[in-house]
C-alpha cells in the first residue's frame, strides 16, 4: 500500500466516494467528519497528506490547516471548497495550504495534486509565503541573466570564453528569448567593455533611413542633409555593434555590411572617402538564416561572415526548469519597483505557468509577472491574477467548424474505452471558460457565442463551479 491520506469532510457521500477512489489508486485512507476528530487522528501519526473541506461546522478547513501547520508543518494540506473565492484562497495559501481545488473537481486533477504533494513531502519541501517558488539548487547567473537549465548554463559558460575574441557572433532564437541580453553580456565580459555598445534594430528602422543611420552621410548627400552626420558604426568605434533582426537587412545593405566585416571600412552616404572602423559585430535573428540563404533572400558570404561563433537560445517552453527562478526574479524586481509587498506565488499559479507554452518566451513571462504584481490585491499571486494568452506561436486561433461533423474524424475511442460523461463534462467546461474569456466575462455575450440562452448558461456555469 502507498501513502496514507486523511479525508476530512462533513459530507458523508463525498467522504465515501474519495475513500473508494483513493483506495482504487493504491492509497491507504482514513476519514472523519470534522476538524477536531482529524486532529485526534493526526496525533496518532502515520498521515502523509490531509485532504479537507473548507466549509465545515465547528472547526473549518482553514482553522484546521492552521493547527496542522503549527504541529505538523511538513504534512501537505489540500483544501476543497464549493465556495471558491479570492479571499478564501488567499487565506488558505497564506496559512500554508499546499494547494486547493474547487467543487466540482476533476478526479484526475485531484489525483495529480495529491501526487505532487507527496513528491514535495518526499523531497522535504513545503510551501510557505517566503520560500515559494522552491529553488533547491543555486541558479546560474551571468550579468543580468539568471537560469537553472543545463542549456542556459552552456551559454553562460561559453560567453566569457568568446567575449574578448574579435570574431563575429550570431545569436539565434525566438522573439523574447533574451538575445540582446546575451549580446550585452558578450560585450561586458570582453576587452571592449569600457567602449560603446551600439544597438541597431534592423527591422525597426525604415529601409530608406537605415543606410544613413548605419553609415552616416555627408552634407548635401540628399535633400535636407544640411550637415555631416556620424553613423552608428562610427559611434561604435572600438566597441561592439549589435545588429538585432539582422535577417531584415535589405540586399543593398547586406553588401555594405559585408564590406565592413571584410575590410573594416565603409563610405558614408554621398561620399567616396573610406572610413576605417574597429567594431566587434554581434548579430541576432529569429529567422532561419540558412533557409533565407537557400531561398536567395540573404547573402551566403555574409551569413558565413556573421556566423563565425553561433549561440542558439532555446525557447522557454524547452527549459521549464527556468520558469520558477525567473518568476521569483521578476517578482522581486517589480515588487520593489512598484512598492508593493508581493512576496510569493501560489503553487497552483506556478503550475499554470509551467504548463503554459510562452509564445513570447521570457519577455512574455516578465510582462505577466509585472501585470500580476500591479493587479494583485495581496502579497500572494494566485491563478486569478495571471493573464495568459489563449494562443500558441505559429498557430492560428483554433476554431470549431460550422459543421460539427467535420471534427468527428479527429475523435476515436481507444482500446480501453472512454468515460463519455467525463469527456462531455470536460468539453462543456472548456467551451464555457473559452466563451467567458472571449466575452470579457460578460455572460450575455458568452451565451450568444455558445448559441444558448442566459438561463441555460447560468445553469451550466453553476454545474461546473464557474459562477
């Protein structure tokens, strides 16, 4: 038999249901109907997890939680409530609840929470306002960057080795992964650290202005050129020029950039005089430059000149172990900046972040945390404070065909069969939540999106605990 779970609930039918379910999953169970009896059972020892209702006569679930945390702080307590509210959730999490679920809950969801609670107990980690998110190893730090994943550690180890090299560096990765931070770290750890670090957004400057911005111009080069202007390359002399979104460079400027890399010289717009310049080129792109070369949109010789040293930053979804440490970092940063005492994040909220694909990568995570700190009414971030986009990068928003028959080919019954009732409940709950999101919380608009009347919508929301 596995771990022993104490079930505390004044609803006899729910107690019996949970006992049967948990026993079928191999757990040992004990059940009682009130908090005082629960404390007596705990005194005897042998309990690994407590699963308690919040709303009970006499000692309620939060009061029971406080007693348990005072006497047995390492026992995870999971609270169940049909009265889900921000206030009750905040109080429970502040008092040390491992997590909470709302009625009606999905059995698989409850099982997963119990499994995680047991795992946390085995690894000797318990939730507290001060310690969440739990970081059991020292993070890797380099400049303004922080991470925990092996992939980022390799990048952190590489940067000091290449920082003083004159060779060009090409940094690749999706938008929001931190390419500019890596470029700055390369500059700051190198021999040019006391010289200029010039950032050029190749995709953010109109093509008609980009050449003059990069290389400068002389008086009379074009209408309005009333005096000489120094370009960004000269401004970065003896320092580093960071070419962000280098894949956006038009063909004519690719030729001039190649000359800078090969000859360390260029001519300002409207001049035939060569200017010598000593710059370290670090370029970045979210495009597949090899594909761009094959399709003739990017010069092959320039690609190889830029790609002497290559650093690829993996997307955040491929390094989920970095999420907790980044959340804590941004939480501390924005709590300090906004003067708000937001000190932690609930496990439920952290799990939501860990399971989110982050199409905008670290930049999106930072924005989510900043917004959550700004909107949080307490010192703890809960799932309700998060604002997660309902899309994944590279995919159009999913839609249901006008003819539902079109989706039937995507559904098949596995060998072991399906639980039809549960499947339909999950589908209905998913569509209800999505409709509310699209309607901005307006039940009237949500009912129209679903093609049902307001009374029917309210009934269904109540059935799924979404009111």
